[in-house]
C-alpha cells in the first residue's frame, strides 16, 4: 500500500519524499489514522491532492511538529473541534481529533 500511496500522491521529487518521511514517522502509532479521500484514492486510483489524519491526542503538538518538519504553514481551522491544516501551495494535510469513543 505504501508504494501505491506514493504513486498516487500529486507531489513530486523532494516534497513527495519529505511528506512520505513525515508519515512514516507515525507508522507504529495506534492512535493515528489516515482517513478520507486519500484512503478512497487507494481503491479508486484517484490522485491524492490532500491527506486527512485523525488522531486521538496531542494534535497541536503533532500539527506544529509537522509544520516545522515539512516547512508547511500551520492553519488552525477550529481550536474547539481540534482541526488543524498544514498547507503549501495547493497541497494540504488536515489533522482532526477523534470524535466519540
């Protein structure tokens, strides 16, 4: 699946490598999941233009680390609901806190 994800990601070259490196840093976490359109794209073959990540806790730390690591702009979308975006050009990574149990 990692190879398929990489093939479908719209980013190229160095930017693709750094985003994949960032995602791999969390491959062993049991409380962080790729969700939404990027998962659907693995089945449909659509290009991945953004990444959605659901996380149980430490969302502000994670988004802040991501912004610095990737050199993306951190955009708080909703402090109340725990939604943050990392953006660079037309590409974005959204972080959302789990809802419910």
